[in-house]
């Protein structure tokens, strides 16, 4: 035993030392790691703040440049159109319009035929928009009320243009083909970091200017990007998104150009922002690693120092738990902490108290065993002594009631005889209930399973309960099919359970009330016995009281028939012996429904499984 204690204590000592070592290591390491993570987060937050300040400012400045450009384009176009009738295309006007990136400015009649070109043709050939585009622009001009309008990107002969147009008198239409050269030029001037750039889209999310030339040439539709959606809604701010051409997560300042709804975005890969923070992280990891090495050494030494005296206390605790109450903790080394010395002294004192308490418990247990034996002998003797005269009283009173040997005489004596018979029967029921509960508590009552006819038991219980119901002016009903399957149960217990429930229901139901017994047997639900009344009911919070032996709740009606408070507890115990359940559904002034459910295995078809 000593060897077992030493080896077990050593194992626990090693485990405790390991726990202390890990704890001290975590206490040392967590601040270092958190400080490193906080520093990285701070650096990254500073980078994001710079994006908010720098990228958004660039986007707003670009938006301002393009807003001024749009105003110049509209005013230049309007000036050229207004003076179209008084002047022909000339080199000065041509240079002015070309400086604004116009490729062609023409006036069309109602049949979409060119009336006048306001710019000199390039290479001697006019570059007028196609008739289809003219018709499309004409429809758009109808809702512009004569204002100069700039369209979104429209491809004409595989080239993307922004068309400037306005409706004139006599169904005439002035149209200018505006190239995206100026917008692209401005866009290409914005670049920072390794892959930071700018991007411009029209109000429909179609690319006007982008570092990827193929997106410009094909007028790529990027409206599904979340940041582009935000620009299309006219929002200004900073957003993160995934860029397919860059194949990277991006963060961008974005805004919209007033009047035309173009979106201006200044994105940069998030990875570039995180690069500097990662450098800080690597430095922090190195510092943390060095700190952890020192923390590990210190934690191991400290855990050994604290674990050794605790192991000694653990050895004594294991011995006490094994029943060796004479074990004491050996004196601890002087260098042990004061608290452990106090713990050792307290433990030794607790062991001494346990020794005294054990002696007291043994004495109390011996007295309890003797008292229980005396109770059992008393109940056995009282069972014989009480039942013998009670049987005589009940038997003789029954003979007198039926006047076996002749008439009694005075009618009042007949009433007394009825009272004697009822009192004797009631006292016999009380004695039987007390004895049954005593047997159940002592574990001396086992069900005797036999094949029983539930319909027959129900008729017997209804017959026994009818007299009491009649006296209380209570209607007693039964819903019992004739073709009920037989079940395997204890015949006496099943009858006692139903009688107890009927008795309780009648007892707590006022005059002119109703008590109903229903029984159903099938393979799915098992055997279900339900007793329902419309009596006074009770507060569901009191169910725990009435389910305890001798538990009763005072009420106006609960003394109509005397009781011991054993009815429901007996039913519950007997149901559980059948592997069944008892459920009470009740409410004040709403009546009570008691339901006994035996498992499907108790039904006669499944008897082999039930017996197994």
C-alpha cells in the first residue's frame, strides 16, 4: 500500500508540475503575444487610416478634375452648336473642340441626315456616328428638355465613345463624338506603390479608363463589383473588394462625378498595406520567442518549487480517500510557502474530524438499522393484530346489513351498521396502503406479471367506485372498448392503481360533477389508462407535494373522505414497477386528468420482448 501511494502521488506530482509549468508559461507568454499582435494591428490600422486620408483625397480631386472637364465639354459643345449657323468649320474651332477630345461634332436633321459638320474631317473622311446611334441619342434627347447631355460609354464601330448631344428646333439634333483620351490620360497619371492605380467607370459601371487596356478596348462591364455599385449609387468612402485583373484583395477610396454619375476609384492591393505590418510581426515574433525561452526556464523551476509540497499533501489525500483515515501529512520543508503549511495543518485537522464523524455515523447507522428492524416487526405484528378484528367487524357488519339471521329492528341501527361497515372498510384500506408503501420503500414488493383483461378490471373498479360516486351525487362514466387487447401486468396492482385514481377524482369533485375512466390499448402507444374529472383541481406547483407519501393539500373538499395521502404516491411507485409513467395534468378550478401509460412491450403481442 505504501508503494502504491508513493507511485500514485509521484504521478500526480508530475501532472501538477506540468500544469503549473504551462500556467506560468501562458502567464508570461500571453502579454508578449498580445503586445506583438496589438502592435501589428496598430500598424495595419495606421495604413488603413492613410488610405482613408490619401486615396479618398485623390479620388475626390480626380472627381473635381472630371467635373470641370465635363463642364468645359458641355460649354464648348454648346458654344460650337449655337454659332454653327453663323460660321463654318475652321481650324481654330476645330483645334478647340479637338482639345476637348471631340472627334466629330455635327448637326442632323429629322431624318438623321448630316446638315452640317462643325469639325474638319480627319483624313478627308467625316467620322459621323452611325444612324442607329443617332436614333438612340434622339430618343434620349426628348427627355432632356434641351439640355446638353453626355451619354454613358457607347461603342461605335468597335470604338468606345461618350456622345454629347442636345435637341434643336425643327427636329434637328446636335451630336458630338467624345473620345476617352483625356480621361485615360488623367487616369494614367495616378500611380503609387507597386500596383496602386486609378479607375473610371460610367454611370452603368462600364470601364472608361483602367490600367488594363483590354478592359478599356472592350468597355468591360464591372457593375457587379461591390465598390462599383457603391459609386453607381453616388456614395463616397473607402471600400474593400476583390479585383479580378489584379487577382488580389483591394482597398479603394471612391466617389462619383456630379452631373454624369461617373465613378472614380483609387485602389491599392491590401497586401501592400499589410507588408509593413508583417515586417513588424516578424520582429515581434523574434522578440516573443526569446522571451518565451526565458519564461519556460523560469516557469519550470517555479513549478518544481511549488509542486513538491503539494505532492506530499496529495499522497495523504489519496490514502484518506482509500479509507485510511489515520493518515497524516508529513511535515513540509521549511522553504515551502506559508499557505501550504496552513493547508497541511488544516488537512490533518480535517482528518481528525472525519475520524470522529465516522465513529458518530457508525453509531447512528446502527441505531437506524435497529429502528428500521423494529418498524418492520411492528408493521408485521400490527398487520395481523389489526386485520383480524377488522375482518371480523367488516364481516359481521356485512351480515347485519343483509340481515342474514333476521331483521335488525330499528332503522337507526341500520344506519349505524352502515357506518361501522364503511369505517371498517376505510380503516382496512388505510392499513393496506401503509403496508404497501412500507414494502415498496423496503424493496420487498415485486409485480406478479400475468395476462390480465383490462376491460374486466375496469368493470370491477367502476363497480367498487359507484357507491361512493352515488353518495357524492357524481356522475361516473367509462369509455372502455370491448375488444381491448390483454396486457401483462400485476392484476392486484393494476386494479389498485385505477381504484386510487377514481377515489381521488371522486373525492375532489363537487356535487353534480363528472368523473370519466377511459382505457386504450394498442401496439404504438401501449396501454393508456386515463381518469378525468371536472373537480376543483390544484395548482401545478403543488404536484411535488401530493406525489410524496402522506403529502396532502388543504382544501374545502379534501376531508369529505378521509385519506392518508398515499394514493398518488402508491400509483406512481406501482406504475414505475411496470416500466410505465404517471402524468398529472391539473389546474385550479379546471379539473384534473391522471394518465397511466404502460409501454408497448406490455401489450400481449410483444410479451416475449417485455419478459426479456
